[in-house]
C-alpha cells in the first residue's frame, strides 16, 4: 500500500515534547530509586526492565506530523487533509468570526503554519517578501525581502506562486523568477539562496516558477524545468549545494510528492509533459509516461495516492490518469475528461473515493463531484460553482471559491449536502490562493488582504 511521507513538522513542538520527556525522566529516576530502596534486590531486574521499556518508548522518533500544523502546500501530508482539527459545530450567521486581517502584497502563494507562527510569501513592488506573523494577532515577527524583476506576460499578478515550506528550523521559498531561498524559521536570516533559472537554464514558463518544493530528509527537491538534464533538481537542505539533477523537460505548476510503496520511498513529479517516478535519494529515473499536452496548457494539480496507485489530473483536454506505483509505473489507465479534468485544484482522496473540483478557473464555472476512480464511476456531482480549492477537516469539506465564498459541505458519497455558505473575501479575478487551516483557524487571502478566521476549536 502507498503512503505519503510527510517530512515537515513543528520544530518548536518537538522541543516542547523533549522538555516534557526530560522532566519525566528525572521524576522517573527518583521513583525508581525509591522503589529500589523499598523492594528486595530480587525485584531489581523487573523494575529496571519496566524502566527500560518506558525509556525506549520515549526514544522512538516523534511523528513528523504534528496535529494542527499546516507546514506546506496542501497541509502536513500534501493531501489537502487537516490533521487533528475539530470544526465548530456551527459558525455565526454572518460567517466565521474574523480573528484579524492585515494587508499583504501580490502573489498566489498560500500560507503555511507551524505552532504559533504563520508564514506568508508575497510581493511588494520589486521585492518578494517572506513574512512571519504571529497566529494570535497577525503581528509581524520578521520579514526577509529579496529582489525580483519577474513580470508575467499573461497574468496581471507577478507572483510569487509557491507556498512556503516549513521544515524544523528552516523555511524554503521558491519565487516566481526561480529564486530558491532557505531562511531560519525563528529569525528570518537567509541561510542560502539559488537562482535556478540562471543556474540550470530553465525558462520561466507561462506564469514563472510555480511548483512548491518538496523536502525529503536533507534534500530540497525542486521542479526546476530545464531541458539540460535538470528538469528536477535536489539541493542540500543545509548548504543549497546541488546533489542530483535529472531528466529533460520544462516545469509544471504541480508540486512533487514522496510516497512509500512496499517499504520503499519514491518521488512522483509531474513536469510540463511527463509524469516521472524517481528515487528521491539519488534522482535515478525509475519510470515515466507522457502526461500533458503541448500548446497553451499547464499541469497544476498535485499527484494524489490511492493505496499504491497515483491519480493525476489536468484540464486542457488532458483529463485524468490512474497508474499503479511500484518499481515502475504500470497498469496506466487513462479516463480522459469523463471523471475529472481540473485546471489546478488538487483532488482529495477519502478512502476509495475522490472529492474534487472539476473545471477551469478561467471558464467561470466549476463542478463539485465525488467519484470512484477504480470503478470509473461518478457518485454525485453538483454544478454551478466558481472554481476553487478543497480542504478536508473533521470529516467535512471546506470549499474556498475564487469568488471569495467559503462553502462547507458533508463528507458523503451519496449526495452533495451543503452545511453553510458565506462570503469571506472580495470576489476578484485573481482569487485563486490556497487556504490553510491550523488549530481551528483558517487563513485566506485575496489581492491585498490576509484574513484569519475562527472555524474550529
């Protein structure tokens, strides 16, 4: 069975857990000493065995997913599914309570959140700014700016596009002009930077660089998009040094994933015209198949796993593909546009079924649907929505549309059942930003405002 590997987590939470463990260790040592005084020497092996078992449980590595964090694109596991969230049973009649709002610059990048800190990536004038803000009140903790001269020839918004990635003490950002930066999560100090478009001769694409990097162990894996054997490049997390590079193709706007199949980690990367299966440690190309279409098209949705199968989807007459993942891709089933043809919204896997936003943002209309990809059966669909993005939290779905509506509906395979609908952002032509949810707070942004809404406990 396939399982997504999450490599980002709350370093501060891990520190707090470590402090608790150290306190417990001291308390337990005193307890053991007291027990040994009261019992006979014959009981010592049993007491020490019990202590060793308890200590061993503390030495097991912490899970990389901390409940409530949203440290990267699409949440802790890049699946659009929140971990450990409890939604309020009902929101006020006027919509979720606004905790705070603050002005931000341009860009399509969503927010990432770890612990009490949220990181927003936006642009003001000729600078891309990475800004850490306090979750409680939106106050700026630090900001780090880098020059950017990118100008989109298609969109009126000139970036950035990629959600920041928080990993332990690091923040990784990828700007619209291909500026890859690693910052210190606590201070915002720049640790290293790479200009990947210059270093690898990668073209900027229709909307600039826009595939959120992936952290795997001590590597930063980036959909660079160069035809000079550098479609995908891995950089050392600590130094920014190039570790490996592979394949010839330009970049997509789809974020790569790492999944575990039969005990082995593999990376799945969608480029401009191909789906790649790679060894994430070495960059070795294990398998590939064509995915995408030439012309004014993009691949934008992130791959999602259904057990040991991967589901890919795109619009522009490409549609969806389901393929088995092992040492190579196999049993490749192309369902065309009949099941799903989504422009960039990543579908969400829920057991054996998939919930998705079907259609295109530039068409002005989208369809919510639930379908079984293995049986190629649509279970229900509901038309007449603006395009947007889904999050699954606490057994329900939150649908943020490009028109600024937040729609809440039930997790049901039988029918679409809406719970509530509220206008939370202004309707704009550039409303497509990924939302984030963390510890009951939903972070949404439009052309100029970032809002924090209380949606859960």
